[in-house]
C-alpha cells in the first residue's frame, strides 16, 4: 500500500462478484461466492440464484462456500438476509457454516432483537372513502381549534383589559418596532409604486376626455379607502405573519411552549397578546403612511406626465377625500392587523414537532392571512355599501 | 419516610394518541421526598407518562391525583395553582431561546413572586451557580453547549423551589462527571428542601444511586411490569426483561418464575 498509485486511489479496484451453484444431490446446493461482494457491485438477486438450472428440483438446503470470496461488506449481508427471507417462505434450510465468521456474527446481531409488534408502518393506502372521511374530520377538528384559539385570545384580551393578565412590556416594544419602523422601507416602496401604476393607468384613460385632473380623485380615493390598507396587509402577512408562525412554530418544536404551559403561564397571554397588540397598534399607522406614499406616487405621475402642478394636484386630492374615506381605510387596516396576528400565531402554535412542520406552518400562515385579507375586504366593502359610508 | 400519606397517585391510567394505546392500567404511588424513576425500553412511553403527570396531555382513562386531588377533575384555575408547584426539565432543556439564561430563570419568578429585579437577578445567579454555570447569566441558549443547556434548564426548573421536580432524561448528553454532580444535586435538594423527584432515565448508575421508588414500563405488553425500589427490583423481580434491563443485558435471574 505504499506505492503512489495505491495512495492516489481511495479504494482499490474491486474484483467482480461471481457466483456458481453446485448441486450436491438430495436437494442440497452449494453456493460458491467469488470476488468482491460489495455495495458498489451489481449483486445478483437471491431469487435468480435459486431459480438457476443447477438448483432445479425440490430445493431443501443451501450451503455456502466462501473460499474464493475476496471481500464483503453490507452488500453481502443484504443479499443473505434477502435469501433468508425467501428460504423461509419456501421452507429451505440455510446452513451458515460456510460463511465468514464476521458475516455470521453480524447476521445474528441483526436478528437479535425481534421486530416489535405493530411497529412497522403499513404502506397501503386507505380506501378512498376513508380518506374523504378522514379529511372531513380533520377539517372539522381544525375549525374547532381555530374557534377555540380565537376564544382564548378574546378571553386573554378581556383579562388584559380588566388587569388580570400581565403584558410583557419589553416584548411588546420589540414587536412594535418589528412591525412598525422596520416595515417602513418596504411599505414606502410598494405603496408609492402602487400609486404610480394606478395614476398611470388612470391617466391614459382620463386624457382621452381631457379630464387628467381627476387622476388625483382616482388615486386618492382608491388608495385611502382600500388599497393602502390592502397593500399594508399583504406586506405584513408576508413579513410579520410568516415571522410569527415561524417563531411560535420553532418554540413548539423546542418544547418552549410546553415549558410555559407547565409553569402555568398561558402561551396566549405571554406570546400571542403582545404580537396581537403590536400589530393592531401599528397597522393603522402603517396604513396612513401607505396612503401618503400612494398619493405621492400619483403626484409624481401627474407632475411628469400630465403637466398638473403640485398645488393643483394636492388641492384636488383634498377636495376629493373626506374623513370617512380615512376611517374606512383605517378600519380595514385594523381588521387586517387582527387577522394577520391571529392566523400567524395560530399556525405557529398548531405547528408539529419537525423542521418541515415549521415550513408548513409558515406557508399556511401566509396563505391563510392573504385569503382572510381578501375575503374581509370584500365583506367590509359590502357592509360599507349597505351602510352607505 | 414512606410512612406518610401518598403524595402523587396514578390510578389505572391509560395513555393513548387517538386510537393508538401507548400504555394502559398504570397504577402507582409516589410519596413525599421520593426519587421516583420511570424506566423502560425506548419507545415505551416514558416521556408520554411524564407529560400526562404534568398536565400536558389529558389521559384517555384513569386519574392522576396530587395530595388526593385529581388533576384533571380540578377547575383550570386550581390546575394552574398545582402547576406552580412543579418544576420540569425537558429532554432538550427547552429554554426560551429569545431570552438569556438569567431571563429564563427570572420569568417564573417575575410571574409568581413579588421580588425586585435585583433580587431576582441574585436568585437567578444562585440557581445557575448550583448547576455549575456561574458567569453564564447573560448568554443566550444558542451560545452554550447541549449539556450546559440542560443544566440551565434544570436551574430554571428549580427557580420557584418546586415541591415536585420532573426530569426527562436529565443525564442524557451530560459527561459522566456532570451526571454525577446532577445526582448529588438531586440528593442534596431532597435532603434540604424535601423535594419529590420524578425522573425518566436509562442511566443504571443513576437509577441505583438516587432512586428509591420506580415503575418499569414495557413496550410490548403496553403496561407496567414492575414497580418499587430499583435495588429491590434487581434482587427480587423475576421478570427476565426487567432483569436484563437492570443488569445491562446480563444473564437471566437464577430462578425463573420464582
């Protein structure tokens, strides 16, 4: 092993594995192993060997001859275990005397602990109706969990208002920073671009009638009334809802939530309340900020494309908007804040105990938040319509 | 010390996940000041039993009584009061990863005592010193090793000087010397504060050094197959499985079915 050629090779080239079957009469065959029986070789299947010509007739016993066997590893063991299994089914006796001692010992060790009853998972698929039923039951269960969670949060809020629950003030401030100030750059960018796009599309249409100045009304009302809040909602769902789900999910994996429960500290009061409050406080403010940025985006298009001057545009915007538009927008934002915090935390708390479960929790939190945002927007619009706000 | 009235009683407990029964018909009694060992082969439901005892999982059947009061029949407010008397050390430590070690220990103290910030800090340092982590107050759990995390978890479990301390595999992942120190600490706490311990462990050395009461769960028969003082169990129990476990797979007992 000292030659340079050997040293360059990590593994010496192995010789091909071969086998021969020698009949010994009386239903007994002798299996001769030759060469290397290793995992990097294409090893034969035991069934082909038992089916070979030499093994014809009623087979009763298999013996081994390993004198020509150059080397072996788990490959040979897998082959022999497979052979054992088939021999067991066909009532063929296996005589291990001819095998190397190491092989025999390892096979004995593998058979030392009997299989635990009921431990092996069946790979069969349940019948279709079973699966439909199971899915329906799971849906019912998750709905019940969701309502329980909302109930618990409401109770916790009640306890907070009556002064029975203690709020982690430092946590609250951290979350306020996280879903307030830290979100400003992305809210700025997206809302301004949204205002710009809206103004641009509107301008092209309105120019045909010479009514460019109404771009200010279009952008102002659309952004302030709904779209500012919706933009904020979607940004915060992806940013904060996902973060909440991942944080709580990881805590669930680490048993940190169990640790709270066994101390008699409610995870809802300790973990969910500060997140919920922070988001409810910050969402309306973020929404107002997004409104401003959206209007600024519209202004840019108006000044550059439509030759409207800044004062004209702002005057027109002020004229178009009234307080109720702002209130409707802020109401949207508040509702979104509650939904994002609830769904983010719910999915986190329901998280399973594995790394992939955290990923699933995060994904489903974002999906649930966005669906909830869109559905609630439709509902609020409908309600405002009925109330003629 | 066993002449007192029972402290914890588990009565005909059946544990199940959905329709999958983990263990059934568990009945045993723990006295104040006992060091109670839950043992058995892997996967037999030792940690599940612990989770049932500390109220994380509701039993499928049966009861867990603390000083004669059933945990699950009590109203939630009383359950919280009971929980405050427990300390629990998880397999992985389960420290709150967003807080430093001192803050981890301080949280239960802040929740349940009227101590000032400085006093709490002082007490947290003391608890950390007891588990050999002096000077690590301001480290985050992710910055220390697994064994240290476990010891910090122990410090947190001891924060409120609980009546009952539950340990889930306390010495797994500890070096032999730390494991020995942990055993000494357990014996010391029992002697000084009269704490009752419920310990899930495989460590034979620990089992025989500290345990004075135990239950042996069997994964195959799905119930307990032996109970009592582990030393006595080794001497008297005729079940080959228990004997193999307690002797690290040694020869079967001299008389079968005696």
